C-alpha cells in the first residue's frame, strides 16, 4: 500500500491532510528527519569504506612478492 506524506507548517493544511489519512510533517520535523537520515547514510557509507579491502596493488600481492618489490624500490640487489 502506498502512503502520502505532506510537509507543511500551515496548521489548516495539516488538519486537512490528517483528515484525509495522509502523514504530515511540519517543516521542522522534516528537516530533523532529513538530517537524521543523512547522518545514518554517512555512517553506513563510512563503515562500508572501512570494511572493504583496499584495491591497492600492494594489498593484492602475496608477502614474498611484496618483499621483493620493496627491496627493488629501496635499490637493494636481489641476488
């Protein structure tokens, strides 16, 4: 079932909306809800970024290959 919501601070409009069975938010309530939702999305996105392994090449190499490349980068002889 679909629902309808109306954002208004006008008291008369709120009464009409409530009488028709729709959900109503005052402008203040709507802003608070948007901020709360934005904060949740931001936290979820941050958590997702932290949980996901990085795609850097160094994180995809096995330990031996990483050690060889580090020595090469430092200019040390591999023999």
